[in-house]
């Protein structure tokens, strides 16, 4: 029954306890045993578990017998909390009526707390503030309440103090979900109207769609239509995750579940798309989600050139699971055939790279990440450049633009100086500094995204011992005085090592890159000259001397095992080498720009 359904998400800054609370819900409602829950069921992928983050949105249906004696169907939609995944959060929230706002009582409101609350408000959700980790001695429940009220302008009088870890207060939260979040309001007699908020690829059944039924219902055998492209499919299976995948007979108005309909391609299902009854369609599709554009690009190459096809197949499959990343074939003189890939941010990039290696057994060489630049040519064309190697020659560039973001950092006051310095170093323009509460400040800077993807987040974390949190939004493109720096090995420019930087920083970065390269490229049988150049002008030079003698010569005749070990070690090290001309270049060297200041 529709009045017994509650669709909700948990929104939180990363590490504030979302997955832990979700596990407690599953336990409390008997959906899983405590032992099963220990493994954090919602963070299904190994990778997610190891990194302790939730990458994809998941939807779990839980039966809950409330104090009023009725059994409710709770649909919990888990959302990621990282700055890269705003898009995933927003599309999951669109399938909900309410959200639990989880705030760590020892950390208070953080950058992503604010970002997520804004998304929830934009989706008109009922927000229930929940204050977590009250079992910890440093928990400040009153202070956290105060900042929820002051900063987020939410009524925090009914904020619920809990310990997700110990389960304390969790039953009250379940009751609050029933009492405060409204049931879904769709029309069961109207034609089917369902929202696609996630999808992934299953080897046996093709595309599996996570959907929220807004009006009508759907069952196997029904002919459905995807409204953006008019394609029709026959529904093969519907069901829910409980959290085990469980087949059902139908999905009714207000419910959240999955659907398979022999869809073979990503193009068949766009996230944010509307599914309707092919025979009796609904009039109006959903307005659709905001189109996300990848912000960060890099080249991906297999170390083994023979695996090019495997890499392509893996990208095709991954893209089925994640429509927010893009790729296209590219050729590098240095690296051969590979792909230029676009990501929402750096974490997103790392995750995709890691999945390609882990799930598809590939060994990759990745080039340094870059933003998308806009170049106005002297001929009047506007080019979007996501690969420094493709930049036209300087004399044909009229002007150069780069993306700027508004970065918002929340930090304890004592780190303020360190952060201002970091932002300044990265060409930041200070916009605002104000106190959030007596001990913490909000610092906002306009910054070139290009400077932020170079290790900014890691530096921010290390300079503040992990206490600062970051959120950012895109401001748009601005004209900048940029130059391309080429790196030459023995006189040959290596396209995969070129990077674009501000003219002010060019000499410094060129020099640093050359030094870094010298550190990273192992000695070889011949001397290697490393140069950094702007156009024809060399701005830095380093030399790696030739190897004197065979390393194995060190092991005197007899010691076979040691010799073998050494050879094996060399082989290991080689795995991630790419021969660029005659020079063997290790993976780290392609990312060296990330390590220069
Ligand atoms: P998420 O990133 O929001 O999903 O956070 P997790 O659920 O993964 O929790 C982050 C960390 O906080 C984990 O080490 C949890 O064990 C811990 N944690 C979560 N809830 C509590 C709690 O109520 N008390 C304490 N002491 N630790 C908690
Ligand atoms: Mg989590």
C-alpha cells in the first residue's frame, strides 16, 4: 500500500557514518544478520569497501514493523558523499521524499554536509537531522545542533542523537522516518511513469535499471518505452534488493526497485530518463537531470600494446555502469594506441583506473590529468582542448581560457594560515572568509581548476592533518595567460608528458619536472638528456648518466637465488614501464606533474 511506503536517502559528509547507519537499519529490520552487516553490505564492491566509500547509488528495500503495528516498506537509497559524485547524489535524491541528514558530532557540519543539504532542498525533501557518534567522548551534540540550525538553517530542535556504531537511537530514527517523511504521492491508475536513477550492466541480463515508479506500475511481459529515444522493450524481470536481489511480480506506484528488459546498450537507458507504458504512454517525461560534463581528462594506455582491444571492451562495460565517464580513442606518438578519458574529478578517475586493473586484469599507463581548455584561434575557431598534445602552435592561438571553480574549505581556525598560503600558491583569488562557529572558518577562493587537480586535495588534507573539508562548484571559463611545456627525452618531445600551465609558473614547473623526471627514470645503458621547453626555448635540463655495469654483476657468481630475486624485482619494476623511443619510462614519470608544487 502506497501509504506504507517511505523512500529516503542518508546524506552526510564522508566518514560521518552513512554506511554504518544503513547496516544498522538492515540489522534492526532483520534483513541481514549482524555478522553479515559487519561487512557493510551496501558498499558492495571490494574497491568501495577498501576505500570506505560508496561509489554507486544502491537502493535497498526493507520491511519494518513500526510501533503503530503496521509493516512499512522502507526504500533506502544510498548515496556517495564525495565531492566528485554530486551528480550521483542528486539523481538518487530525486527518487526520494525524505533524507536523513547525518552529522558526525565530533566533526560538525562539513563542506559536503552543506552541499548535500542544498541538493536535498532543491529536491524538496523532508530533512531529518541526525547527530551521529555520540558514543565518542569528543562528541558535541549541542554544538552540532547549533551549527545545523545556524549554518544549514534547519530546525534542529528534533535532531536525533545516535550512535550508528552501537545502534543507540537507531529505532527512534526508524520511527521518525515513518512519522516525518511523507509517503509517495503518485497516481496508481495513471499510465506508467518511472524514473531511471541508476543502471549497470549484467553479463547475463544486459542492462539493469534502478527505477522509482512515480505513477502506474510495471510487471514482466509489459511493453515499455524509454521516452528520450522512443525505444521499446519487453520487461523480463522486476524486483528489489533486500539487500539480496529478489525477483518480484510487479513494481507499484511509489516503489523503488530494479527492472531488466533486454536492454543491451547504454544508449538505451539514460540516467534521468523516463520509462513509460509503450501502449499507453504518460504525457510528460521528467525534466531530466542536469547534464554532467567530465571536468578532468587523462590518457589511458595498456602497458601491453596487444591488450588494446581488452582495454576498449573494459571501457565499454564500465561505461554501462557509470554514464558520467567518457572515453574516445587517442593515439600518442610516445604511448601508441589508447584512450582519452573524462571524469567528474580526481577520485572518480582513480576509481575507474583501479577498476580497469582489478576487474579486467589490465595494467595501465595513465597520463597526467588535465582540465578542458578553450582556445580561440587566430582564424576565429573555438577549440576545446582536453589533451595538451593537441594544442595548436602558439602563433595560431588568439586567446586561452581555463575553467575556474569556487572552492569552499571548512577548517579549524588554526590551519587558516596554511590554507590561505596553499590557495595563494595555486593562483587562488580570495572571495570570503568567515567564522562558522567560534573555532572554525569557511574560506572561499576562486581558483583555476587546473591548479586544484594538481594534488590540491591531498595537500589540503596533509597541511590540516585531515581536518579541512573541501567542496567546489564550477564558475565558468576565464581568460588566462597559459603556455604549454614540452618534455624532451634525448631531444624528442614526448607528447604524453606535455602539460599546460600559467606563464608565471612555467619556469618553476619546467625545472621541477625535469628534476622529478631525473629522479623517476631509472639509469639505462646510455645517457639520457631531459629537457623542458616552451616552444623551441629550453627552460630546464637534466642528465641521467649511463649505467656503469650490469646490476647482476654485483652478485658474485654462486648466489643463484639472490640473482634470481634481483632479476624478478627488475621484471616487476618493468611491468609499468613504457618504451618511449629507446628510453624506458616508468608510470610514475607520466604523473610527475602531480608531484611538483
Ligand atoms: P560513511 O563514509 O558516511 O559511509 O561512513 P562509514 O559508515 O563508513 O563510517 C566511517 C567511520 O566512522 C567508520 O570507521 C565507522 O566505524 C565509524 N563510525 C560510524 N558511526 C559511528 C558511531 O556512531 N560511533 C563511532 N565511534 N564510530 C562510528
Ligand atoms: Mg559509506
